[in-house]
C-alpha cells in the first residue's frame, strides 16, 4: 500500500474541506452544522497507518475543526492480519464497516 498524504488521509477521514482542496477547488466545501465524524480504519500490521494515526490524533486532540466539534472513531480492520502480525484490536465487523 502507498503511504497516505495528509490531504488524502483527510479525505479518507471524511473531511469535505480537505477533499475539496485536494481536488483543486479553490473554494472550501461548505460546512454543515453539527459535529465532524472522523472514521479512521487502521491496523497494527499496516506500515502506512502511523502517519494517518498521527494526523488523526492531532485532529482529535484539537477538539474542533472550522468551529465544529470533532467526533473521532478508530476501527482496527482485520485484513492486515494476513501479513504476519495479528492486530489484537481488529474485528471483521470493522472491515465490513469500511467496505460499506
């Protein structure tokens, strides 16, 4: 897997502001009201996940983004378990959630 760049990670985390800018749109996407839910799908066996986890942690610690509360959710997926390291926090249900 390729390492995630910051804006790619933000798009994967569901931040429309970053996705709009990543696609070359000079105007940020309009923010809806309510909290921003960040979903990070990760694994202890993933070598490109630490960069995304670091960014996720910084965003979660800030508590808000563009004056909206942040609700961070991290899910450990199980498909990296086949690479030789079994993540004790992984569940097949989290893998299925990512596929939805």
